[in-house]
């Protein structure tokens, strides 16, 4: 069973004067997990990472790694590796010297250091690059070197502070896959800070969704996307349709949408007949054709059709509300604007968020 206390943060708070940017957050993760701190700018995710690294001092709360309290240790006493957004390579040192810098500071001998540098260069796919300087390399290559430098001393925890945000989209996708593969190979516990939901969903074991200094939800990518715990998580992670429905029978979860009575698993506490509630649904959960799991059919009209490569996004008017539908591009001709269509969906996919 995974020990979820390998990395432990308890009641962590950070104040800057009267401004509280991290508000008593707590979480625990196991050894070898890849964790993403996800949220918009200013939500406190980077501040948490910097407190774990030792670059910021918590106002209150504790941080433990492998059951050792590191809350007030200096950064170089924590046995952590960190990769920054801006690479932070030493421009006057070769690639080999950059990767071996932490080993040299730790007193590792020259031969052992050279062997470890060669091992790291093979791991990041850059063998033979040890004599180059950072300015002779692309941004993606420099970030690989920064990663190798961070993991060369065999840290017990790897911290990544938006390391891909300065790269173009194609390199970003390729490098995040490489980082995940290397992390799995080494089995190193990793904390990855990002504001990019696709990054977090694609490479994480679990995600911590943050907003305004608080944790909104912790869960697997599947749960975060398909079972959002709050309205913020539902709207921040992925596309979301929101449709108003009228409460008909709150005791039995009945609401009316598009002239049809639906039965929901639960309604907000205190809901009364005639109240309006917001139902949410992901665009890919809607279909123009019946599927085995769909049990509802609603009449709508096509408003717009957008070709997005592998996906065709339809915008439709559903009982006065515009919603989106994502369908695969199967080369069939999509419906045209103004065309009347039937929307098929499964009532189990509808969520009511407070």
C-alpha cells in the first residue's frame, strides 16, 4: 500500500503583510507519485512549491518529506531537485559542468561525477553534448539539461516550476512526455506546477486544483475532469456547458429541461419547486446520434460549426441556451447552420453544482 505521507503538507499558510496567499492547505502524497499543482495565476501554487523548496518561509504550518520535518531547513539541506521556468543554467559552464554542478558541490569525485553526467545525458537523449554551452542549444535542449542537473544528485523529491511555459506548443508536448517517462523510470516523487490543464491532465497521477490560496479538489485526472467537486473545478478544467433547469419535485430529484422531466441523483439542499438550477455537461457527452448509454433526447438548432482538426465543435441552441458539442471528425458532412437536430445524452452525466 502506498504511504501517502512521503510528502506531507499540513495547515500551510503564507502571508505577505495583510495578504494571505496560501490559506492553511494540507495534503499528503506517496513515494513515486507525480503530482500537479494546477490553478490560475495568483492562486498560490508556486508559493507552495517555493515553501517546499525552502525559498519561502511559511507563516505557519509544516512540511515533511519521508517523515522528516523540513519546514525550517535551508534549501541545500532538503535533498530536493528543482527545475525553473527560465532554465537557470550557468551560461559560462558547459553542459557537462552544469549537470555535474550539484555533484561537485556535494564533494563527489571527478570520475564518479563524469560517469553520472554521461548517465544523465543518455537519460535526457543528449549524449555527446557535454562540451557544449547553453547558448549553443535550443530552449527544449536547455530545459532537458536543467532537468538532468536537478536529478543528477539523486534527490528524494523533484520540483518543477512551470518548466515548459517558455517553449512552443509542439516542443512542450514532446518534453512533458519525456519528463513523465524519466520520472517513471527513476521513481522519483515529483511536484509539477502549471496553469495548463491539458498538461496536468496528461501526465499527473493526482492533481491539486487551487483557487485563491485554497485547495478546491484533489484527485486523479479522471476524477478531476469527470467528477468536479466545485463549480470552479468544473469551469476551470476543460470545456463545460451550463444549462438552466426548473426544479419540479425536489424530494425525488425531478427537474424540467427542454420540456422533459429528468431525474437527478441530488439537488442542492433547500431546493424548492419552481427554483432554477444549473446543470452542467461536457461537450463530448452530447451526441447527435443515440448511443447505448443515452436516455434523453432534446430538440435543438445548429448555431455554428467549427472545424478543429480531429474534432468538430458544434454550437447549438437548446431551449434558449447555447451549448457546445464535440464530435470526432469522421469525414462525414457536419450539419449546417439553422438545421434542426436532436441531442442525445445520458442523465447520469448531468451534474448539479452549488
